C-alpha cells in the first residue's frame, strides 16, 4: 500500500512539472511570436523517462 502511495505522489509531481514546463514553453512561444511573424514556431521535444 505504501508503495502505491509513493508511486501516486511521484506521478502527481511529474504531472505538475510537465504542466509548468508546458506553460513556460507557451510563454516563450508567445514572446517570440510577438517579436515578429518571420519566426517559425519552435518544435520542442521533451524526452520522457520511463522508470
């Protein structure tokens, strides 16, 4: 049971980090888009570790 709780805690932490990262990326894209239309959207890949 304790292992399940630890796992759930880790999953929640990962989800929160991913959400924060997504928001940060969106902010950067918006800032770059405001500079001018000549910029292409940045393709960003996040490598997810399975473990």
